[in-house]
C-alpha cells in the first residue's frame, strides 16, 4: 500500500479521483435517500438530512477511507413500525438520538471487534444479495413500470436507461480510461446529462416518449430561507416517559451497529489498498451521526455498502470522496432542487444496475464455487436467505451454515492416524491436533471404539497446546479399559487428567 494514502487523515492529494467518485456517489445517494425515506413512512427531507450528515460528519469522524454512510434500507421496517407505534415522527426522533448515544457507548466498550467474527463467505454473500436486490428493484424503474396506472413499460424510460447503461459501460473501457479528459468526468454524470437531454428532446419532438412527473426526481423546492428551515423536524422530549422509545432505541442501535460493522468489513474487502478500518472508532462516528441526525429530523443511518461500492467502483481513494458527496447533497437541496427534478429516474436506475451487477457478477459465483462447498454453501444460502427475509436474518442464516462447516472441519481435523503395519497386530499412532476441544469428543471416542483388538496404540499429544478435559477423560478411560481388549496404550506428552470429583 502506498505510504501517502492515509486511512485516518484528510488529504487532498487525490482530489481529482475523490471528486469524481464523490459525484458518482452523490448521484447514487439522491434516489436512495428519497426512496428509503418514502419506504420508512418518514418525510422525504429526512432521508436527505441523514445522507448529508453521514457524508460530511460521519465520514470526517470515521477511520474508514472508503465507507459512505447514510439512511439504510435495512432499517426501513424498524423505522416504519417505530413511527406507527409511537404515533409521530417527532417522538421517533428521540429514539434515534438515544440510539446514537448507545452506539458511542458501544464504541468505548470496544464492541467493534464482533465484526471480525463474520466469515468472508457470508460477507461476500451479503454483497451479492444486495446487488441482486438492487437489480430487481431498479429494473421496473428502468423500464418505466408504474403500478398506479397499470403501465407495464414506458418506451422513453427504456431508451434513456439503455443509453445510460451504454455510456457507463463505454466509460469503463480501458481505452477510454486512458484519456485524461474522460478520467476526470465520471460516466454516471455523462449518463445523467444525456438522460436530461433525451427527455427534453422527447418533450419537443416526441411527446409520447416524454417522461411523466413521477418518472423524474421529485424534491421540494423551497422558495425562501424560512420555507427551507420549516422542513426540519425536532425531537419531542415527551417521549422520554414512554418505555417503547427505549426499546426502539436499543433495537436501532444494535441493528445499525451490526449493519455498519458488516458494511465496514465488506468495504475493507473492496478496498484495493486493503486498509483496515478501526471498528470501535466507526461505532463512535456512527453514534455521533445518529445523534445529530435525530436532533434535526433525519433518519437513522449506517455505513451503507451500496454507496460504498459505488465509491470504490468510481475510483475513490480517501474519505474526501464521501465528504464531497455530502457537500454536493447539501448544495443540491439548497440551490439546485429544481434542476435535480429534471433527472430521469431511469438514469439513476441505470447507475444502480451497474453497481448491482458489480456486486453480484457471475465471476464471483464461479470463484466461490471453485473454493469448495465450505465456502460456496454459506455464500449461496446467505444470498437466498436475504432475498426471502431481510439483510440481518439472511446473514444470521448464512452464519449458521458457516458455523456448521467450521465445526465440521474442526471435528474432522482433531487427529491424524499413522499405521506402521497394515497387517493384523500392527501398531497404530494417533497424533492429536494443536487444539482438541469438546467438539472433537465424539469423533475421538468413535475412533477409539473402532480400533481392532490386540494391537499397540500410541497417542501423541506433542503438538497439542490445549486438550479439553472431556477429551482427556475419554483418553484415560480408554487406557484403563483397553487391557480387556488386548490393546496396549502408550501416551506421549499427554497432560495429566485433573480430578474434579473431590476424592
């Protein structure tokens, strides 16, 4: 890794790359912030607030170079149920602030270490599952499907989406990337500009292809400062007397922290420089972000892998890219809301479709399959479980499968057997592994029971740093009973069995 790339400090050395990446992430974040707010039953403005704070405050406080924070799709059901249960969005904001405080406490308690206990196969499965979800969610948008008026497709949307995807793919070609001018301008921006031009062209020359209002970005345009300020919401402290607020705060804190740690781990795997994010600092940064977001009417946030992967794919190098994306979000809602409303949703869907494919590309499935069933099965089951449940439940199912394979592997590798002679009466040497735990108890007991009679058995514990008491009891009991079967048992460097009976 280059020594001039820092994971903690803020540097402008890679401003060109970070600005281009920040612009792409901004274009991805706009529909995500609005869509998640809509799905959560919250004011649309609340999603943008969370995106701005996540992009500027959390990115600055975080130790991650590439992770981008904002409102998370994984929290939508919790937010929707929370607002419904408490009765108002202002009461819900109290839970968001309290969740942030809990996250900061978790950071100081060094709870960030739990992120390291998630297997790589599950994390890759999570990434692929998110990619598939993105593709499935954005395809209807790309073709202009509208369930409200029974329109199955819109030719104008399809044309804009196809042109946008083509532009982004062409921009990613090595021959195009060699041109300095093209390296400076991200393909996603060109696709958006082309989409706006196409829609304006349809408006003048092909009215039947023109997009309707619900097929473009829809932001509220404030006419003055007071109207802009009126969009902010503030916590209602009357909620402090409601126990449901505390339950909701703990729920948000736990799930947001888990999603953040998993997304951060995934971001580190996507990082071409393989930098490692300090997870406890990340929890503190997320806590700070949620406190500020809740205080001014924003949704709860997490580190979000969709925006992070867009950042990586766009060539982001440092945290400056995330900060630039946050600044662009803030600038856009203050000064350019009317211009943003011209952006076709089909353009943004095209950007997200490319992001989704890169997360769930065919080569990833082939790579995981070549690694064997111990890696492939947790990977594929995580993907399937996420599709049919939600992100956290899917990860939990994938973890169970991964743990099964870990235990199965450990069960099989508790010892090695060496036969000195294959003939009857030949000596057998059993070499115990480095760590022999209660998990290996059944395997060892079965092997000892299956040994033939009238042989010499040597059990070598030279390589063992730890042997569980349960296993020692089996070994010593076998040595006592072996004489009845004519088996001579020799121990090498075997720890003494400690009596716990008190006699």
